[in-house]
């Protein structure tokens, strides 16, 4: 589905339908709220730096914000960091109110937001942490060497997570980690430097 600035791939639509059919309304709300807060963090930061939101795409990589405009490397890095930062703020706030009212949905939402935020800070592309790492690497080492370092770190860490998940599966655990690691490996962009200032997860 493509409506102006919002685009949803068939794969994302099928994945959404799967969650809709298998999860309760409260579980869906607990998952969607952190995701929305995360993306709003990115959008607010991008707008504060004068960058233009061109398109929001939902596909099997997740939600991607495509943007354009002139901004310093620091601005791009702050915009990438704003999503996890907003998610961490939401996690602490939801956790606080969940303790006060013993709200299970808020407690679940706080846990999802905390996990999502910390996961996104890993220096692995296409995660926010990977984009921040690519910006820093490009500034310190130059575009080509920074790109090579970023891709090397991303592949190494994603492979390490896959091995850890595979080993845990022998003990009846780690299935989710294995799936996420495979997704990270399949979602690696061809050129980190070309992508890092155009899209945010």
C-alpha cells in the first residue's frame, strides 16, 4: 500500500495481520505504543534540525523514515539517537505508572520499549546504533574506511548473535535471538555511508 508519504510492503502487511490474529488487543497496544514513541523521537529530532520527512516505509526491515536536507553529522547522529532515547524515557515512565497502579499492560509495554531501545543501540546496521557508529566512523576515518569498518563490525556482531542464538537453541532457548540475528544479516545495506544520512529505523 502506498499513500503519499506512507508506504507499506506486502510482507509488512502480512506480518501485521499475523500479530493481529495471534495477539490480544492489550498486547498489540503494549507493542505499538513503544514503536510509535520511538519513531516520534526520530521525527521530532529531524524536524528540529530542519530536515524534511520524505516517506515512512513499513517493510520487513521495520519502520524506516526517509528524510532529506542539509545537516551536520552531529545532527544526523542525534536524530538517530532520539528514537532509542524517547523509547527509554517511555519505558521508565510506563514502568513508574505500572508500579503505582499494578497495570500489567503498562508493565509489558515498558519492557518492550526498554528491549527495543537497547536493541536499537547495538552498533549493527540497519539499527540506530549502527547508523550512529557509521557517522562517527566516517568522520574519524573518512567515507571509504569508515564504511568498511561499519560493515565489518555489523557483520561480526550479527554473526556472533546468530551463533549465540543457535547455541541457546540446543538448550531449548534462543529462538527469538536466532530469528533476529538472521534478520540483521539479511538487512545489511550495501553501502553504509550512503544510507546513514537518509534513513532511520
